[in-house]
């Protein structure tokens, strides 16, 4: 059990609900338009979770060997930082996880398309490769994009657009405008989670030379940016539900706005790194709840 705990910690299981939020949304809107497959759903969730775990292990490795994870960092102690897992052990786990991702990705593509949709099959092979690249290069390598203030862009694209629209495409074999605005909203909420993490680490990141968007903006402007992300996502969703109104259930997601509003008040009053850290789980779970309620609101009759 002692050997398992460091690995479970390194996998950062609390990040997994957020990672599958786009799959939930894409699936629900596919169901709304008459498409569904249990095989696609299960394999899409497993693939997404394996990619998120790969990203978490790679982040632990990248920040660990660069010295970014140090005594100044606030939040759960990382595996390499604590010495519970060596860099070589982490690198072996990353390589193994890449193999798992490749197997699951091909299984997912085959379940969705079989041998008959070559172009779509090729598209998802490329997307799978890009997803692995994004997971590894956030903190790993000589020029990781997470150290060049590009993390927000990648999170918006992969957690919002690709996750939601990609999963919808797996079921329907086409892209529909109905899933676009929800994908944008989810992307903005997901970027909010990253920005919250970066506001927490702003002081330690400056000391270690990690340049995030929060570091570039400074804490005051990073807070303003955070408000724009969360409020913007809420407004876009309201516009979406008005444009695509079918029944009153479509507004179920409004229940998730209460924790978002409370979160924004907490961030307004946040001063110390721990103030931001305590809100990470709140924002991630609120986003997960949002995706469930918005999706369910369009498949209830």
C-alpha cells in the first residue's frame, strides 16, 4: 500500500472529473440528435482519463526535474519533489502510459468508425498524437509551452473544443453547431481552473522562472482575467440555451451557477496562495456539475 499511495497522488485523481466533462457534454448532445454507443462512451472516458493521468505524471516529472516543485510551492506535495518516486521511475510510468493511450485511442476509433471511415479515422489518429504531445510538453522538454504562457490556449482547445466536439464527432460522424457554444463555455471554465492554479503558484513560479499567463499579468490582472473566464462562460451558456431552447429542463445548468458565483466572491477576497488552492476542487467539481446538468437538460423529456 505504501508503494501505491505515491502513484495515486502523482496521478492526481481529483483532476479526472474535469477531464471527462467534455465527453459528457459531447455524448449528451449526440443523444439529443439521436446518436449513442456504449462502446464509444466507455472507451472515450477511458482514453480521456489515461491522457489526463499521462499529463499529470508528465507535469510531475517536468516540474520535478526543473526544480519548479520546491519548498515555496503551495498545494499537495508532488511525487518527485517528495522523493517518493524517482525521475527514472516516473519516466518509465510515462512511457507505459503512452502505450496505454495508444491502445485505447485505436480501440476507440475502431469502435466509432470501423474500417469504413478512413478520413475520420485518420483525423482521430492525428488528434490522439496531438493530445499525447500536449500532455507531455506542458512541462517536459527544453521549451515546454506551460513555461511560455501558452497553457491557457492548449487547455481551451483540448479540454473545451476537442473534448466536446471530438466526442460528438465520434458518435455522429459530423460536426454540428449545436455543440459549439457548450464547447466554448467548457473551455473557458477549464482555463479558469488552470488560471486558479497559476494564481496560487505565481510567487513560486516567478522564483523558478516558470512564465505563466498569471505571472505575465500579475495577480490583480490575473483575477480580472479569471472573472472574465467564469462570467464569460456563464453568459455564453445562457445565450446558447436561449438560442436552442426546447423545454424548461434546458436551464437545469443554472443550478451550477450558484457555486460559480460563490467561487468568484472567494477569489475576490483571496490574498494568500492557500486561498486559491482551496478553490481548485470547488471550481473543478462545479465545472463537472455544469457539464452534467447542461447535458442532461437536453436529453430529458
